[in-house]
């Protein structure tokens, strides 16, 4: 799958490859970390690859958070389904234990930021705090993988 996305991004004209990197990073499970890696591998300058991957991932995450917040506001008046609560039980326990910051920073090792952020908001976490910590996490993970990709490419030369 990563190779297909890499080919997709590389198929864009060189001046528009950063747009492809942003689109790729907006996909759940690809995120800013694989988006920045793909950008670096196809030849987008490291800083541009990281920045556009972060922007694509942040935009996608914001859509999920705001959608989840809107749904929660409507559902809050009614009863939430027990099945939905069981599905996210593990994430809920992590939220109760580590809080918004901990789940946001470490959650990307298990679930995409879009799903994690939507779940946090559905649990009743403050939307603005979730957005803040998710953006921090997206920047950190994207930067880490972008720099590692750039270092790996430099070692191969």
C-alpha cells in the first residue's frame, strides 16, 4: 500500500508533488509520519515534505474531530449505544489513565489520529484540547519520520 501511495505521489508533476504528499497524509493509518516519509523518498525537500504531510493530516483530523463533536452533541441528549462503548473500551481506559495528551502523543502507535481524536471527543474530552494535542502529536510524528527518512536516504548515497 505504501508503495502504491508513493507511486501516486510521484506521478504528480514535480512542482505539485507537495499536494500529493498532503493528500496521502490525510489518509487514516498513513498520517503525517508515512506522508513525510513518502515525500522525502520521492524527492520533495525534507521541510516541505514534513510541512505538507502535517497540514494534510491536521486537516483530515480536524474534519473527524468536528464531525465527532457534532454527533456527540446530538447523541448526548439520547442514550449512547452500549456496543459502541465496548468497541472503544481499550481506548477509553487509556484516556482515563493517560488523559488527552498521553493518548494523543502515543495513540498514533495504535490508531490513526483521526480515529483517536474522534473517539476522545466522543468520550467527552474538550474538543480544543484534543485538537491542540493532536496537532502537537502530528507535528512530532511527521518530523520524526521525515528526518529519519532523510537520514536514511543520506546514508544510501
